C-alpha cells in the first residue's frame, strides 16, 4: 500500500480528500508533496486529458513494481507512448505479461471467451502496471548535477502510529550535468546508484554520494539555518502524512516492524517532493562511508525494535534514531508524556551530528542502573 507507486498515490489522494473534508483546504495542502500521477493503462484517458492541458511538459513513466531505475523513460509527446499503450492494453485484456507468449497469439486461434482460455493462459500474471508522473523539471542542482535523498524511517507500530527517523542518510548525484535537452539520457535524469555506476566516466573511488550531514551544511551555508530548518520540517511532514495515509489499510502487528527508504527530491524553490518509498531498502555499500552508515543503521534498528525487552518504551532516542511521532508529534524538550508547549520543536534531527555510540552507552548504562 505504501511501497508500490500506484498504491502510494492512490492512498495519498484519498487521504488528502479526507483531510479536506475534516480539516479544510489549508490542512489538505500539506499533502501536496507528490507530482501529478496517473496509473497506466487504467487511467490512460485521464492522463491524455491532463497531458493536453500542458503541451510540452516533460513526463516520466515508471513501472510500479521495479527498482534501480529499470523500465523508466521520459517523454514529451503523446506519440511516444502510443505504441506502449497499444501493446499493454492488449496484454491487460488478456491478463498476460509474457511478450513472447503475446506474440505467439498471432499464430494461434484467438480465444475470445474467458471460458475457452487454457489453464496456462489463466495462470499468467496481469500486465505490468506503470505510472505516468509529471517530471520535476526544476530540480535543485549542486555543481550542475541533479540529486535525490535517501532517508531511513522506522515504523515500530501502525496503531498507534510510532515513527522513528534516522539521523544519517545520503544524497545520490547523477554523473552528468543536468539538462532538459536530452531526456533519453538516464545518466542525467536517474540518480539510482545502479544506473550511475554504469556510466563510462563513473569513478568508483569518488562515487556519487554525499552524506546528508554534508548536504545540510552546504544548504545552510548557502541559504541560512532558518530556511533549511523549514525544508527539513517539510520532509518530516512527508514522512508522517504518507504513513498516516496507509495507517488504516496496513495490518498492524505488535510483533512486526518496517524499515522504509524514502526517496526525496528537492526543487529550486527548496520544496521537497516524495518520489517513492522503498520496503527493504538496499543495504549494499558503494564506499567505506556507505558501509559504515548501513552497518550502524542495522545495529540501531535492532536496538530500537528491542527484541530483548531492555527499553522502557519512553525513550525518544535510540542510537541514531529519533522518535518523531508517537500517536502525535514528539517534542524535542521534556519527557515523552509532557504536554506540548507553545515553543514546541519537533524531535527531528535529520542531517545533524550522530553521536550514536555515546548515546547508546549512556542509554544502556542508565537502564542497567
């Protein structure tokens, strides 16, 4: 419901309508953090209507169930997806995903009635679904290159909703300077490491990542601490609103947890956009720094999940994880039960100094005492 691109958008749209009915349009605008999106081929005609309202706009097509940039392409003309639509609409009707099998139908009698279809045909999965999404044409650039953020969010309970945000993360940069003149160049537009590491001039020692602390320092030096604080608060809003949108449709089990990898893109106006949410995010390392981050992430995840039962349940920080939502916002000051004050500051420290080892020693020393 959260990690498939079509379900994510469907749930966010529904949640936005609920917010507008209950709390008004102003509150509903807090969900305006995802680009206009259509499920294909189901919403093809709705997409065409929107497409024709804004001629020349760049759109991006993504398969809903794949990762690492596979199957993605950009387009500006409707004819670029006409052939795509024809083939997939045919496959959607037959419920097939195997291209070779589809072609073989040309040489076999057509079975028009479902009752006449063979067992092999019925076992075929439905056609691969895509989303057509308005491409963000004005991404924030550093050194002329596009980047997005990978942020780690741990959910230890959905009912009540309990959300932890990891202090570390990274920015993934494209290997080629950004331009809209070459929409077919994946090295320009896709920041996935799996894509960028295949670039002819990719340097494995240099890599294509910044730690998120470095990015926050860069943005603060360029735009000021107050502006960056608002930007990161807007990202917190994305994490919470997206999780609230699926809170009632995801089965909640007190024995389960989920570590999500959020992909966020920042535009030139310093507005964050939700690109997608990944279940079981990749823990493969592309550098020593990356390796250390992910080892610490796994270590802190297990400490926070607390299978040994050592924690009291009142902790607001465990290692690199900060509790940002506990059936309501969590304050940076005071204990967990304290009422929120007028000078409320969210308990969020994304991109801040992560002294996790020191914090864990203090935490478990106090628990042992």
